[in-house]
């Protein structure tokens, strides 16, 4: 009788979860048809994405509810705590829980709303009903990711004017769908963990940030909303402070600097290095910063970007503070919490002590490379083309001319003294004047410095390899939890790699280096064979390299600053955008993020990881999602054309030009990983046994998971 009662309750809960997920699907369809009917009319196939996602979520939820009805692993702590909240016992807290109660507050709010709708099972606060909240969070995440990608494409393309409706690109639609299929997010959407909802809130905060930087000045209402969303993110997980304050706050500080928009100035031909430095320090102070697209940035450009932004921020503190004060408020609240709590984590402080763990910034790149394997296709194409060139042809290289990657397009920089003297003023037609000779020496020195850019890649590579080796030698930390629980895949990763022979740790430096190069290259966008960036076009608005020399041209860039004011004729602009998108679906999707964005991404990622002694794949979720949102589209024909090896024609050229084929491969890859991990979790349980064969943990079934 008791078994029948439990079965009926379980089936009622399953029916409730199915009904709720189907209701979410209906809500998504209704929203799309009501507010984005043109997007549906232009791309009816896009409706396949929410339909497939809903079907997958319903299937996964039902299977987990049937096979694992009781709390499993960390759910043993989370579900009883949520049930206490359902009973109104808000002052009771499990000391083993390290994260804030945001997940539990969301769960009881969702259950309360569904109970108002009269859904059967909504009044229960059991494991099955609570898990449904994460499926709802996944639906919210996919839509927020879609909106974020649309804003990113509009801003990277320079379409800051507020048209009536910005078109959704096929790339944005498919990217959002693939983010929802990301194996860790999809897997934990069926369990009661904090990761899905925490990620959704951070992506929502990022969307709020993108809308703020689409205007010159944010309103006071927007500022208050930013504070509220930031505090909500902290209520989900403490480490979100790095993404809210450091990443988004840093991006808004950069935005505040870029809104200065100083008048363009003709650069004089300076005769000393000191004059050159003083001139560019002045230009940086008024907002003429150096911030190239990542596609065109060399390693020294990253340094100059950071220097220019620091100078601009120090010289314009009031403008910066006016933009970022909401993030400062979030940081203040976080600092007060840490002081009151005596640490960052709420409970189990002895096992979660902040530790400098630099090796985390080595592990993250193979993690990205594994899950984003199809997105690394351009690097494979580059290698194949390079091999083809090496075997089939030899291209002569110029001996005396170096293209300066920080100057205007295709401007040769000759580093020979004789050729420099040709561009120097003379007091007669045969011999340079003393001033011209002095100018020539300065020009020669700066030209040689720029010429060393060609050596920056191998030097950078060597330096990073050495640094990685030192980190492996002195900062490899293996947390006791990593090797104490064989239910996690990370246990086996460490057991069969880092815990093996000592030389394997150092051999992995090669994997870290190659993975980092591929992942960063994917973010920057590939344009040919060389790992070095392409020549900078003269339409980059934030091009202010401190070692650029004014010869025949007096300005490094001809581009105007992006406009953020409300434009007239929005309907015409909207129609034009639609026509352009129809002719070239990847038009808005192929541009890359700025160097400052890449630097802030690295900074936020580092701060969120290097303080954690435990290596957990779940810690990499938000860095991956942010990285994935910024990955630009890729056209195979363009890549091959730049490489000069192969060309595509006819139908193949049309398909590969109009659609990023990597997205299809990414979907297939994620589906395969999800099927494998979900199958292992459900179909391959086991029992812990002692050496004498007796069952441990009361004979409970254990399951493999992330």
C-alpha cells in the first residue's frame, strides 16, 4: 500500500513537471509569435530550436525523476534546505551549504506561482518538483543568450542607433540553442543544483549591461536595476561578483571612456621618444585610446590598450564613477557580507579555504577545447592549408619591408636608414639636414622596435610555456575532494593524467598551450594561416598606437566614433538592415570583440578561478558561456580565399558563405556528449564496496556525473 502511494505521488509529480515544461514551451512559442513574428516569418525553421529543447528537457526530467527520485549527491543538502524554506523555516540553515539561498527562494516562488494556476503537484516541495525549476532556468537562459548575442552583433557592427527592431541573425539563434545544449548546463537542468539558475542570472545581468552601453548615459532607473540584478547574482553564487563587478563594471568603465569622443588631431612628426610618449599620454587622457578588435591585436597592443585605459580612467574619474557606481555598490555589499560572515563561503569553511591556484588557468583551456571542439575547425583548416603550401609551393617573402600591424592598412614600414631618409625633409636635394638626420634616427629606432613584432609570437609562446611549466612545478594543487569521490569524471581525469608519472604533468603543458592558442584564436576570429593578427584596417575607430610615426599621413585612423544617439529614419534603417541580413546572413555576426573585452574576460576568469583550490568543471560554466557569446561567425570560403590554397564555387560556396557550418557540428557534438553522459548516469549505477566486499553507504546506488 505504501509503495502504491509513493508510486502515485511520483507519477503525479512527473505529470506536474511535464505539464509545467510544456507550459514553458507554449509560453516561448506565444512570445515569439506575438513579439517576433517577423523573425518567425523570415526563418520558420527557427521554431525547431525551442521545440527540440523542450522535448529534450521533458525527456531528461522524466527519466531522472523515474530513475533517481531521491536526492542525489549535493541534492542531499540543497533539497532539504529548500523544503525548510517551503515550510517557512527561513532561519534554519545547513552548515554544509556554501552558497547563498537564491536557488531556494526562486524555487518556492515558482511553486507558489504554479499553485495559483492550480497545477497538480505544485503544492509538493519534493525532489521532482524542485528540479523543474532548473529546467525553467534553462529556458530563461536560452532566451537571454539570444538577446545578448543580438545586442553584441549590433554593437560590434557599429549599429548603435536604436532601430525599431534589430534582426535576429541565424547565427544568434543557433548560438543560443547550442548554449542551452552545453553538456554541463543541460545535465544539471535535470537536477537541483545552483549552476543553471546562477548562469541565467549572470547572463541576464550581462544583457542589462549591453543595453546600458548602447546609450551614452544610463538613467537612474537603469542604475537601480543594475544594483538589483547584481545583488540577485550574488544571491545565487558568491563568485558571480567577479563577473558583475570586474567584467561588466570594467566594460562600462571602458564605455565611459569611449563616450568622451575627443576631436581627431593631426599627429606631428616628433624627434624624440619622450615627445612621442607625452603626445600619446595626452591623447589617451582625453579619450583617444588604443582598443583594436581582437582579430588585429598583437601582444603589445594588449599592453598599450591597458595603459591607455588606465590613463584615461585616471584623468576622467567623475565620468567613470557616474557610469560604474551601481557596480561599486554591489562590491560594497559583497565586502560587507564577507566581513559579517568571516569569509566568502557560508558553510563548510574548513574545506573551502581561498587558495592561490594558478593551475586553474591552465586547466580551463583544454576544458574549452574539448567542449568546443567543432568551433576549432578554422585552426585545423589553417594547419591543412599550411601543409599544402609547404608541399606544393614556395612563396617569396619581401626582405626589406615590414607591414606594421598597428598602422593603417597596407602601409609599408621600411626600416633601412636610406629609405627613411627619403621621407625626411631636406635642406637641399642631396644631403639630409641635421634635424632630418635626428628624425631619421628616431624613426629608425621606432621602426626597428616595430619590426620586432615579427618576433613577438615565438617570444610570447616561449614565455607562456616557461610560465606554465613553473606553475605545474610549484602550484599544482590537488584538493582531497578531487581524489576522494570516484563519482565525478574529474576524479578519473586527475587519476590518469596529473596523478601518473611526473613527466606527464610537464607533457600536458603542450596540451595547455595548443588549447589556449586555439581557443583564443576562435575568440579573435581566424582570417588566414598565420597565428599573427591581420593588418589593421584604417576604419578602426580606436586606433592609437604610441609608436606610430606620422610620415605622409597625420592620422592613424579615418573612422568616426560609433554613434549612440537616437537616429532619424529608423524605419528605413530597419528595412536596410533586413535586406543586408537577407543577402549576407553573417554580416552582423563575423566581427570580433575588442581587445579591452578580451582582457577583462581574462581578468574576471582568473579571479573567479585562481582562488578555488577544488577543480570543478561547473566552475568553468560561466567563463565558457561568456566566451561562447563573443565567438564570431566564420566563413569557410573566406578562410580558404585568404589562405590562397583552395576556393569553393557554386552551391558549396553559397552554403558555407551564408552559414557557419561549425554550429551544426557543435549541435551534433553536444548531443553526442549529452547522450553519453546522461546514459551513463542513468544506466550505469554501482554500489560502493569495501575491500571485503561489503556494501558501503547503506548500499545506495552511486552514479557517474560531472
